[in-house]
């Protein structure tokens, strides 16, 4: 019976995998919809009976997707054959470098403009690649360490993000005012860009930290900051865009507009958290009655987690916060309802999805390194890089100084450096 249950769990997760891959294939097919003719022009074949009829058009998109998955999996397997390589050259850097080489090869191909699958679509990233990564982090996150460091995490995530956005924006505008850029940039566009660039990227931070096995406190601080400042970044960016639109329309920006922005921040943050907790409890309630159909338990876990992400995004809340807190709720209360084999299935299937998504993201980062830029200003790029470096480290050391006054476990200088380094846009 246990063997049968294990087979059924694997079968259910195989179906979820097929649905996941089918969704990615659907997005690639949409990308190719307007660019398919240069590859396969319409041909009129002669009528008659054929012994062998080869038509790659039927399986072309599926073969591309499967080929990418096999390539990524093969690289990861070869990489881990020699553990000494990973000590000096992280897996993420290896995948990124390979993406750069493939992107360079595609750039040299004459018909590169007809290869839209080499550009990572934002919808594919946010709807398919990001949810498994953050759900894996939330489901297997040490809850006690997270909530015991919640004060320091909020200090880095909220105050630290405002710090970076404010001073990076002012620095960019200062150099623009001095006339160092080719094109003059107003204050609000500088703040729009600074609010976008001040976020901490959770994908690469989590991937590298898991590879080098940092201590639990450091991992929680960086992951918690990257998780919580998602809402701050969304609020700042949308708020700056709305302020810019008001300025273009000739309206004045008053204190009421700023208060609405604060309320928007609360809605985005707490709305996502509440939706995630709600769907987590629903999943826990449903799995109380699955003792006779254990095969459905993994499906309920993944479906309710993904639904929390979609519902939060539908209402304009933070989908990342929703799916992470859904995972936290599930890991706290759902484990008592599901069987041991279901837990094993969920664990390895979720790790597989997260690992695959991270690998695909790093590969496409390399592929996207060769865009056709309309305009390039090296001074602006240099100012942005230096400003991000300076204000990230100054903010980290400043806020850690205040946090250590109230912490029983102090954050030493080496950990502060890693906190600063790990938050420079990932």
C-alpha cells in the first residue's frame, strides 16, 4: 500500500510538472506567433501517401523548451561532479556565463531578430519562474529565526529601501543638474529610477546563499529584507509614477497625496500577507480530510499556494508576500495532516521546480545581456553603480548600528559586509 501511495504521489506531481511546462510552452508560443514565418514558411506538399513525413513545425516549440531544460539540467549535473569547482565558481555564475556565450552566439547569427525566445518575458518570469522560488523559500524557511529577527528585517526592508531610493535619486539629479549627462533628467524621473533600482533581488541572493551555506541568522536577514521590501518598492515606484503623471497634468502634489501613498503601502503589504495566510489555512483545512486520498495532498499544496499568488496579484497586493506567508502557514500547520510520503514528494518536487526556475533565470540573464540599446550614457551608468554601492553599504552599517543596540545576538562586521554586498541588486 505504501508503495502504491508513493507511485500515486509521483504520478500527481508528474501531472503538475506537465502543466507547468505546458504553461511555459504557451507563453513561448505567444512570443513566436508573430515571428514564425521566417523559420517555417508555408509549403504546399504534393498529395499522396508518404511512408515517412517529417514535420518539425508540430513539435518545434516543445523541442526548444525541452532542450533548454535538458541543457540546464546537464550543466547542473556536470557542475556538481567536481565539488572543488563550486568552491571558487558558484553555480549561478556558471549558468550566467553560459548564457552570455549563447547570447553572443545568437548576436552573431544573421537572423537574431527572429529569435524572441531568447528574451525573458516579464509575464513568464512573474507567473511561472518566480513563484516556485519564493514558495520554496517560504515553505522551508525557519519560522522561529524569521520572527525573532522581524524588527531588524523591517528596519532594513522599509527604512533601508527609503534610504537608498532617496539618496540615489538625489545623487542622480545632482549630476544631471551639473550637466554631466548627455540628456537632462528631472527630479521625479530620477526618483522613479531610484525606487526601481533600490530593491534587493531575492533570486540570486537565495541561490548563492544556499550554495555556500551561510549561517541561519544571516540568511534570514537577507531573505527577509528581500522579501519585505518588495512591497516598499512597488509602493515607491507606483507612487513616483503617479506623482509624475500629476505633475504632467498640472496638478499639485500635496500632503494628502503622500498620505494616500502610505495607505497604499499598508494595503500592498498587509493585503498580500492576509491573502497568503488565508489560503494557507484553507489548504490546512482541506488536507484534514484527505487521509483516504493521499495522492491529492501535493496537488492541494501547490494549487492553493499558487492561487494565493494569483489572487494577491489580481487585487494589486504583493504576490511574493502572499505566497511566502502561505508557505509559512502551511509548514506550521499542514505537516500534521499530510503523510510522510506526501511530505517527501512536496519537498523534492518543490526543490526541483525552484532549482529549474533559478537556472533558467540565470541563463536568460546572460542571454539578455546583448540588447539593442537606443541610447547609452556611460556617465549615468557609472553614477548609478557607484551610488548603489555607497548608499547600500552606508545604510547597512548605519541601520545595523541602531539594530545592535537592541539585539541580544549582535551582527558583526563580517556579517554586515555580506549584508551590504548581498543587497546590491542581488
